[in-house]
């Protein structure tokens, strides 16, 4: 019998030294390890793991809108509920890990709290958190740059990612090489998000943010490494279904005329947009590029699963220092 387990950690942005960070590949890749660090005094990180919680998390590799999550906590203490409600405008950091006790409990969402409601339902206190993944940076950060004719597109993309202020060192980043350059003077003004989307549309590459990490990958290619093998023996729920996504985006069936495939599996934090999953069922035996992921669950309920939409793509990417086509 699989026993569910979770940890929900949240707290203010904390002023610390580099000794408190885990290196994910250079200074821009450092992230505070909230699992092992609790700040003293006012700037505290809190962790809960026994309350009944429910969550609905949506992640997409097809949209420049931030991924978001709704997390509901039952009967949180007066102090913690008040802390969340009174500090909801301070972009509190939140990390949710969930899974099963006999396996590694994996991170399924990382972001900042954008809203809190705290209500009573009979004898129960219901605290609901709205959380976004890079939402503040994607909506509020601005940039202004001018590039000379002949500037590499890779240079412009790198600058825009730096301006966005999120980590890119552990994300999936495609490069175009020295031959792809601007044909005239190129000006950038506005949000890095909108400009990255414009460049992505032009070069058939999708920009998104996944768990605070920037992704910028070709729409017609997938990563060679597989993050999961999903079958009846490893957690597949029901039969996968071919679907035609309405208003198909550039990553959907418009890429290669293949329908997207949707399947459900036991909750699995390794499944992320732009990653590769291998699906084995009665009807399917293939590798898919993940385009959308939804995690839903209730600690004391019956729902605790991951729903994935993926598609076959014609190219496979290998990874050295940069992504290049095989």
C-alpha cells in the first residue's frame, strides 16, 4: 500500500550568505535550500507535513503565462494562518513536495504566494493559497536594449533571460549558433517575457518558466534524456487517450500533425513540461515531449495523481554545454 507524504515550506525572502545556498551551476543558478534552512526571528521559513491539504497545479510549456497553483490547508494554526494572510503581498516563497513514503518525495511546485484567503467552514478553518511560478518577474520586469546589425540571436536571448531575473543555468536552453544574427539594428523595449515570446514565435522556439527555471526550447524537438517510464507497472492509471487540443499552439498537433496524447499516473514530480517521458500501454509504446502537466491531490482524499499531455516530435536534442540538434 502506497502511503502519501508531503512537505509544504513557505517563508519570506531571507538575507543570507552564499554558504546557505545550493549551487545549481554558477551564481545565477544558486537557490536557497528552504528544506534545510530556517531563519531566526521575524524572517522565518515554516514547514508543515501533517495537515490535510489539497492542491491543483497547472504547468504548461506552451504558454508565456506563469504556471500557477492553488493549495488549500485545513485547520492551520492561528499564528501561521495570520502570518500568511498578513504577508500575502510580500511574495513569500513556497515549495511543495509530495509523493509516497516508500519513494523519494519530489518537488511538484516552486513559486511565490500571490494571494491568501482564510475562511471558516463549520468547525474547520480553510486557508487557500494562490501561487505563481515566476509571476512577478514575468509581469513586472522591464528591459531596454539596442543591438547592432550582426548581433547573435543567442546574445539577445541570454541578455533578456538575465534581465528577467530568474535562473537559467539549470533550465532547458536552446542555442542557435553563430550564423543566426540580426539583419539590422535591433531594439528591445518592454518586458523580457514579451520579447522572448516574440523571438520564440519567429524561430519556432517556446519560452516558459518551470519551477523558477527558464526554458527556451524548439517546439519540434524533445530532450533525449527521459525523466520517467510510465506503464501499468509504474503507476499508469486507466488508458491513455489521443486528444485534439482546441486552438492548437505551436507545440501541439500543428507541429507534426500527430494528435496529443493524454494520460494519468500516480503523482510524479519528475514530469515537467519540455521533458521527455516514455509511455508504455496497450495502445502506445513511444517517447513523448511533455507539453502540459496537472498535479491534483488531497492528503486525506482519494485524488493524488498527475495528468500529462504530450506529443511526438520529429527531432531529438542532445545536451553538452548547449542544446544542439542530433
